C-alpha cells in the first residue's frame, strides 16, 4: 500500500531491524523514514515531521521502535475507519491501560495514524522544552486546554485514573493538532499477557494491530515489568518474531489465503501443533504456486503434493511433487494411491468438483487427518459456471448437513449412501466465515 509512509524515531537497538523487516514484508511499496533519536532529546522526536511532510503518501504512521505490526489487514481497517468516520488522528489514549495514567485526550505515539496534509504547515524547528513540576513546558506555549475535552469521546473501557497534564514533550504536537481543530479517535489498548505488552485494536473484540513492548531503552535489563524481568519479555518477543505465523508467511508469498480471505489464521489453529511433523500434505488447485511455497516454508518436514488441472511441474522440488488432476473425473481422483494427513481443496470451486472430490478423497485420509474444503462462498454466488445459490445442491448446505448429520436434499452430487459413508468417517466439522464473502471449512477425520 503506497499511500502510507511509516516513521520511526530510533535508538538503533536491534529491534529496529525486526520492525523494518516486518514493514518491508507487509508494505513493500511504502516508505519507512528512520530518524536518529539518540541525541538532542526531546527535540529529535520532532525531526520526522519535516521528512514526512515531503512524502507523496496520503497517510503517515508513526511507530516507536518497540512496536511490531502483526496484522496488515487491521492497519488497512484503521485507514478505512479514518476515511469513513472523518477522523484526523488515530491511536491509543495515553491513559486507560497498564502503563500510562496521563492525559486521556492525548494519543500515545507508539502507534499513531494521521494525514500527511496536516503536517505541511507545521514548524517545530525552534521549539525548546523545560521540565517544570511534573510536566514539560515548551517555548511555543502549546499546552493542554480544557476546551480540548469538548467532544472527547472514549468508546472503550476506562479502568485507570487520569491527569489532564502535559507529561510528554510530544504532547506539543498533539495540542497543535487540537489547535487546528482536528478530530482524534482512540484505539482499544489490549494487554497481551504473553509479552506484557499493549496491543492496539480497533475495538475490544477485533484482532491485534501489533505489539507494543515499552521500555526498549532497557530491553536487556532485569528491571521488573508487570511481574517479570524486562529482558525475559523481549526474549519471548524475539522467539515469536523469529517464528512466523502462517498468515505472515502467506503475506510473504502473496497467497489469497492470507491477503484476501484470511483463511490462514484459521488453518494455523489446527496445524500449528503438528507443523513440524512429517506430514503427507495435498493441495488441490495450485494456480501460480504461492500457497504451495507457503506450505513448503510452514511445514519444514512435510512432503507436499500439489494437484492442478494444468502442468505445474516447474514448482517441483525435493519436498514438492505436483501432478495433473481433473476433479470432475472419477478416474483421476481414484488413481491417487496415497494416504494424506492433510488435504486442502482449493480447486475449481464448482459444486460438482467440490462434492465429487470430497466423496472420493475422504477415503484417502489418514486417521485424525484434516480435510479443508475452502471457498465455500461459491455456493452463494450467482447460479452459473457451476456455482449457484438457488439450487438445493450447493456445497455449503452439504457441509452443514454433514455437520448436523441430517441429509436435507436429494439433489447433491452425493447420494444418500455416500452421504452416510462420509458421515461415518467424520469426527467433527467447523465452518468459518473469516470475512464477508470468505467461507472455509475444517473437517476432522476419525
């Protein structure tokens, strides 16, 4: 997404490399401005503004060095929220979470999204600071005013006392935004017990946008943070960052399982505990090979088969074996003489192809295997090209029947005998709509 410029004021710890790699992987077309913050603090915090205002991007995202984006889609949702709700500045309030009890109107800039156009006329080159009492006073006389609370709306849980103070020097930037009568809005600060971190979310029940660790300056110290040593938190973080999730690997290879449908988060739940085992894995439907490459990386010890209507032998490697398969031909399906731990049907998506493949390939599953029938939303599309939402034979209804154990139609491409045979092999079924118009299913074999 080239409409975003990222900015980080850094101490040049090793965590900057992790952050930069994530941004490059998730937002390859976006610029990442890095500003040296090791000297002339706090004035150096403002140096990014003159650099970002020159950008051709529409939005800037200011992130601290210890903030690590984990979900590209949630970042994009933030941008969409800004557009749809006419928001000018979005981030977490500097209160109402574990580590901050300061000014609720202020946004903590560890993750802050704004519009580049609002930076154009700013000039903080001559600003100076002095610590007076318990707050910073600046030479531009930018400070909190009671009027800034007018219209203040915090939609999330409030569980800490607050102070309408001027605690941080960067508050001067925020008060300038308020002088410009810009609209602030606030993210939910989720506490992640794994790292004792603050992970912003659009709302309480949405997914994390990223991980904010705090206390980077002392990352390798034994100082106690939420009951554990700071260095132990960062050790756990490094383990996490060095073990990419399936969703992250999917983004890397740009498979629509990750970039569009977000199926990977579902699959990760079922495969993460067995991903290092020697699995025999089949994906039907290869297209350009992006998902096969994802599986090769995610399943380091598995033998991965790929089947497609067309020759994809250019993808063959030591652990990837491809073959030609027509899902509408019983002979093609029956001649497969392999038992699989995992099968994913991402093939033609017609009702006939999905049901015929399930009917035959379920016999080629190992005990406790996982059969994934994805893109079930084709059952809801207009009735053409083998799809159809008006017939009583659509595959989504069939999967729902198998889930309940009750055959509701005689119009499927599977007869009653085969329905009961398939049913006898199934331990349970789960159906997931990961976003509107994206449906997949997990079938666990007995």
